[in-house]
C-alpha cells in the first residue's frame, strides 16, 4: 500500500519491479560493481574511497558505503545506489538496470587487490569458446552459452551490444586504440562501447543466425558486418539498442559503418531532456565522446555532415530545445554541413550558435592534442546567436494575473493556476480567432496543462476544429506561450532570491586591510575596534567569536554557542562580529521551518557564517544542524518521478556543508549533543561589565558619540570587511601538534581538543599575511601544495583564547551567572560564619538574603540556585527558618571551579621543540619566548 500511495493507477509490471528492487539491491556488492566498471576502490575505515569517474579527480573523492549500498562524490555531488550506477554507466533506464543486476553479468575485482595508485586489471566474464568445428558442425551451434546473452531476448541487438562490450574489455588492441583517441575507460563504460572481433558465432544458437542476418549484424556467409570495429549502440528513448555505429581501428575502408536502412537511435539522447537551454551537436560519434571527456555532458552526435535524423529532431522537440551549438569539423565539408543544418533548425524555431575547433580538424584531435575545456566554453559564449528574432513572436501584455498573447490571427488569454511552477503548468485558456481567418469571430475556452504534450495536443485539436486552423500551428503558439511564462517565472524567482554581489576592494582599501592584517598587535586592534563599534569589555569572548567567523575558510569551521541570561549582551556580541564580516559571507536566519535546511542552495552552504539567533529550534532542526557540523553534509530522502518511466522512486539528495554556526540561548542547560559540537561561551554578567555598558550608552548620546557613529565606525567596518575578503583559503599545517598536551578528565575533551586544533588553524589563517608561504610535496601524486605553518605565536594566542573562554569557564559545567552567584555566596557565608563563630559550611541562608546580596532578579536567582544544587555546590536543608520552606548551605570550601587545564605554556612548548630539534635555533622563537629560554 505504501508503493501505491498517491497514485490512482499503477502498472502491475512497474510495481512488481519496485518490490523486486530492494531484494536485488541487497544482493549486490556495490564495491565489486564499481570495480566491474573500471573504478577501483580502497578501504578507508568503514567506507571505500576511489577516484570519481564523472569528473577530473586528482585525489580520491568518491566515497562508497558497502554496507548501506550507497555512494557519494564529495567533488561533483554525484550520488546514488547500485541502480543509479548502472543507469549512468550503461546509459539505461531503471528496468534495464534491474535486468543487468539480476543477470549478475559483472565479475567483481577483490577489494584487497585494488590500489588507488595502480588501476585494477579487470577480468571480464569469458565466453567459453567451442572446440575447433568439424566440417559437419554448424558454427552457430553453441548451447552452453545460450543463457549468457541470447536466452529469451526479444531484441537481439541488446545482447549483441553486451557481447561487444565484454569483448572490448578483453581486447588490448581495441583498448589501445581508444586510449590513443583519448577516451578514458569511464567514458567507455558510460556509453557501452564495444568491439567486434568476429567471434560472435561462439555465443549464438542456430536459430539466431537468420534474425541477425536480417538485422545486418551478420552477412550472408556468417561473417560479422562490424568485424574489426569499435562499436557504439544507438539507443531509443527506452534505452534499447535499435542500431549500431562502427569505427574501424585499422586503416581499412570504409572507416565508418552503420546498419542497413535509415539511421535510428541516438548516442546520449537523454542530454536533450537534461539540457534544453543549450545542446551541442557534433559531426561524429567520436567527436561527441571527446567533448564528454572534456566535461561537456550536453552533447549528441550526428552521423556525418548529413546525418541529422528525424530521431534527433523528435527528441529536441520533445525537450523544447532552445539553443543548439553546431560543433562540426573545421573543414569544408563540416562548414557546409553545419550551414545546411542551421537553416533546417532555424526553420523549426531553434536558435543557433556555430563553433569549430581551432587549429585542428575535429574535436577528437583537439582532445588528444591537450585541448582545454575552458577554451571551448569561451568559443561557445563568444559565438553570435542566430534565430532569436522570431517574426511570429506574439505581442504580450498582462492584465492582473491574466496574460494576453496576440498572434497574427489568434489571441490567447491565459490565466495560470500558480505563479511558480515546476513539473506542471496548468492554465485556463480563452482562445479567440479573428474574423479574417474564420469568417466570423470564434471563441474557445478550456483548461490545459502546458507541460503535458497530450494536453497541448488535445487543446490544439479541439480549437482547430472551431477556428479552422492547423492544429500544429496552435501547438507552436502554445510552446511560445510556455517559453514566455518560464522566462517570467525565472525572472520572478531571481528577484525574490537576489544573488549576493561580491564587492571587489579598491587598491586603497586593499592596502589598508593588508596593513591591518600584518600588524603585530592584530588581535589587540580587533578587540579595540569592537569596543569602538559598541561592544565593550569581554575581550576574549569577542576574539573567539571573530576567529570562529574566520574559520569559515577551513574545511571544518568552528561553531559558537553563547549562553547567558536575558539582557546580558549575548545576541549583541554575535551581531557586532556580523557587522565586521563581508556581507556575502553571512547568512542570518531568525527562524525557519523544519525542512528548510534540506532545501538550501549549495552556494549558501559553503564558506559562510550562519547566524541562527536564539536557539529555540525543535529536535528535528537541531538534529539536522548536528549532522551538518559533524559530517560536513546534509542529506534527505525524497520521492521523485522517474523522467523515463513516470514511476515514483526514492532518491537521496546530499549537499556539502562548510558553515560556521553561531547561536545564543538563555537556557540553563544546553543539549549536551549540541554543546559538545560548539565553543560554548558565557557572557560577563558582573556589575563591572554592567557599569561599562551603561557608560557607553551615555557616551553614544554625546557629540563625540555622534561623530564616532557617523564616521569612525563605518571606516572600521569597511576595513574589517575588506580584510575578510582578501583572506585566502589555504592549507594549514601544524608542526606543533605532536607536542601539545590536552586535558583528559572528561570524554568531552575528545571533541574539545579537535576544536582547539581548529582554533589554532583559524588563528593562523587570520595571521597569514604575517607568515611565509611553505611548499609541501604530496608523496602520492607528486604535486606541490602551498600553505602556511602554525607557529608559536599562533599557539600563544589560541591557548589564551581557548583556556580563558572555553576550558576554565566550562570546567565545572556551570553557567557563568551561577558561577558568579556562587562566588558571592561564598563571601557572604564566610562573613556570616565569622560573626556567629561557626564554619562557613555550617551557616544557612535563604533566597531573600541572596537577592539582597546579588541584586539579581528572583527568576535568575531561582534558576542559578537550582544549578548550584544540581552540581552539588550547595545543599538544601529542611526546616522553616525565617518562615521559608528551605534553607541553603555550602557543601565545602574547596576549589570547586578548578579547571585542571593541562595545555602547556608556550615557553614549555618551545623547550620541547628545541630539545627534539624541530626548531634548532632560538632565533626562530618569538622574542617573548627567547627571553624565557
């Protein structure tokens, strides 16, 4: 019943396939399946890593979870399961993938034998060759291989394609030919390339001979038509082979072969549906494969200069292709063919660009000569567009929500049901034909889904009977209406979600920012600037939040949780840092729905600071945030319709995440799962801090305060924003890591140390203009990597910030307000004990005495007293002293707030470095360290 949810009807075959999918998927080893496609994987912890076959991948970024049967590329975002992989590699649909996986026609390479540095040598399934036939034997008789390829197949071209694919994997000569043409194994696997060695008869039964002769695969004498050719199957919309293209790998002629009859089927035909805004047509199959190798997925080949077929035009019409880039050969035949095809496509209302490879004959030669894809992209962008001026374009006006499209003979008044549409475009259309065309004004009114081919055809046919017009003419009118409505929709979406414009600093601004970042008193300057902007005191907290914001440039940024009482300045602390950040680096969200994070754009999930305001989100949202912090990604399982079969299926969507989260809370206790992933800060709620804030508030109302707000603060903000823009995202190396000790008193220290090491890296990124760049060599690839080293000054700064803002305040896990209250209670208890001749732990006191002492509000006192009792700093005593139900008493006078911090002093670390020879010269130490050595 779950499978039927949301459907009125469902084909029995489709639902049976869906029920079978889980069973088949459970029996597939995804690691072995990747190996069978020429993608070796290496075990890395619980996952397997390899180089992604869908983009240029110098370092392994493809992650495969063998247990879950899922894969994901952190480089290009490709993800899926065994079915998705087969669909991509074999160019088939779900049903084809199901049959392929059920057949088990892949032989996995043992994982232990696969190395990322040495490509796996795949052993493909061998077709048993019969003994040398005797004269009386029929060469087409080979019953032992019947079930491998040809058993029960209605379309014999499919098993022929698989036969050729397996032969290619075993034929080194054909593989060398393709390698010489620059086509990688991953491209070969995606398009089911094969090779005909002439041994197809070893896989046939006698009854297959005549059908294959009729198809043209075999000649009358039993020899293969494509013998000695690399073979590419041409597929129909369902992914079934309907013809073949063959290319001789030697010098024999003819070089290009096709099956007899009209050309049928396409190579990469699905590209038309995926890329309706721009489709590239090449002159030959190998030119198309070459452009795919260069990263262009929106390519379909023609079959020679005159090889544009009805199948090409049909798929482009169905996909509503708007622009075609003609990329034929750079010779006379190519130019002549491109000109003829251009006229044909212009007549169909399709805009045209024309390009040709520069300095070489064709795109395959461009690929093998080391061509650059950026150059091709530049050629396409620079090429003039022909055919945009449509003489039959309608006059368009709008009356409220109703659109009016006036063609020469017809006016369509269109009322869309919704303004933003994706998979359907349901409208109410009032069509009026002029008297000149009908002899009298004719009116037709109906509903239509303009995204449905059947609905458009039905409307056109019905209106054509009323108006006496050709139905195909009406369908063309409807398509032009669709294109205009889509354009308006995209414009409205862009206006609703404007792109953040990145400001390019002027030379003077850059010079000032660089001087600021090179200052030896950089961190003192930052604290002073934040004072001037309006946040006085709390120097360490301000610097921690500032550095955490800079960590957005790291692979795993820091997050901050500011915990304090109401009106303590926690939100203002985050707001002050926000003002100093580049606008494009900030994503401020005050509230959002449960699923909003799942639907954020990729560009908003990387390299930004997300300000989330008061942390009052529900468990679902907090769980999503924890996933984003820990795993560096957010994923969702969604139900979508398969574009080919129309069947609903579950798809997993993953987005990479590189965000610094900043939140605040008045809650007494934070969720430990959330708090352990953040730097938890406590604002200063002391009387001295209150006095500083009140003084600043009064100063702002003076003339000097007005001048400061009008002139000095904007200059400070501009300086910091420019500094944030010119900081580079660099690799950071930590030569001090092996000499650092860290507290081990609680399990939470495991995450705390990782946060401290990240804080070190963020400090180094902020001080990058005070460092020399260092170059390291990657021993696996031989590539050089330029980055910066962490030094002792970075350690001194990070140690102070982390120790004073994180370790000591959180050592006893008390909120800062409770800690201050406890210190006041200790003072009061000691004074009261001296007066009464008792020990401080023997005297009792009530809430009223504490209120008079601390001057805190009743709610705050109750909240903090509850925390002090929970953490056993105070104890409740019975009785009704002073008319109250409970009294309080100190449990002991020990150093309850002792932190047990074990981070070594910078001088100690310097000595360790000197002793081990890591830093051989004391002159390499900062002056404050040299003086202590």
